[in-house]
């Protein structure tokens, strides 16, 4: 069943990252089904499907302690699996997500990250690691960049990013990123296989960089900076958006820079963070 589902995903109009994520989530669900106590067959019965998915949701929450967002992503993948099996999505409510803003690096953590990037020995890795920080690009968007997507003059430039739904956006290139891209493009000219591909970022074999490879670079630099293990490209995207919103940038502009189709998606960055709540309590007096 997993092989059939993976084959269906390959012909679906989805990004490579979404295909990998859905296949992984469905594989985990099917593995759980193999050892679960089931009342009806969840692969042929609508009731069995609903009961199994609800139990799986509980398993993710209470046994594996997954976050609400992770649980909901798993349920979305399982729904896609059932839809492609002609059973339709399960009747299982999504987990309510807290109204807190997405996690982002604070100012001190941002400086530590930038200093770790500066100390990193590879111009390619430096440029790649700065793209999400200074443009808010998703990891799939970063590895999909071509050389022609970088338009540069002596001091300025624009990065053309192809996002979800085939939407194209133009993001101004920050001076720090501009310098890093210049250094990498100068080195790329002599990179093995550089003339055989239009990809901006290349691996050691001269091929387009993979999502896994890009993820490893960012997490490696974050580790060198002494940041949390879960400091990923997505956290850097959140940091980009949060910094702009908290700095007073109009939400419409932030939405355009992030490639959001709906302004409501961008509005989550106006929500209070955990740090905001903590600082609010610090205002209360203490009688010692």
C-alpha cells in the first residue's frame, strides 16, 4: 500500500518536499496500524478509518508527545492517503493550535547565528545559510534557485523566488547576503560540473543541492552557534517575518516577501510570543 501511495504521489502536482513528507507520515501511520488494536478494518471501512485515525491522533499526542502542528500535519497526510484510496478523508478533528506566535530567534540568538555563519569556512554554505535569514525563503525554494534568479548590480540586487502555487516573488537582496552571494558565485565558476547545471547551490558532485543537504548545513551552523537542535530553515523564516512585523513593517509587504496568498497567514506573526507573556508577568510587583 505504501508503494502504491508513493507512486500516486509521484504523479501528483506537489512539491518534492511535500511528497517526501506525506510518504513519511503515511509510512508511520501504517506502521502504527500494524500493531494497533482495531475494531474494524481501517483500510476498507469508513467507520474503521475514522476510529483508527482518531486513535492515532491520541497516540501522537499522549504517547509520542507531538506538538499540535505536527499532529495536524500527520492527519493531513493520512487524509491524502485515504482520498487516494477512494475512501475520502477521515472524520477526525484537528488539534487546536495555541494562538502564540511562531517560534523565532531572539536578537541575541540572531547575532550568534550570523557570527557562526561568518566563521564558517565555505562561501557556498555561508550564502545558503543567509538566504532564509535575509529573505524568508523556504528550504524547498532555496534549493530550487537558479543562477538566473539572482539579479545583481554593484551594491543591490533582487532574488526571484518561485514559491507555493507557482507564485513568483521578488525579494530585495540584503547587503550582507549580497556579499555572500558574490563570494559563492565567484567560487562556483570553478566548481566541478558548474557549467552543466543552472542550479545556484551545488553539492560536491556538481549537482543541485538537496533539501537534506541544505538542512544539514543550516543545522550544523546553528549547532556551532550554540543554538537549539531544532533551529532549522523554517525557524529562520519565522525569524525573518517576526523581525519585520515587530519592526513595524506593513503586513501586506511582509506577506508579499514571504509568498503568502492570504494576509491571515501573515497575521500570526502579530500574536504574542512566550517571551512576551513572560515579560508581561515581570511587571507584577513582589513584596520581599
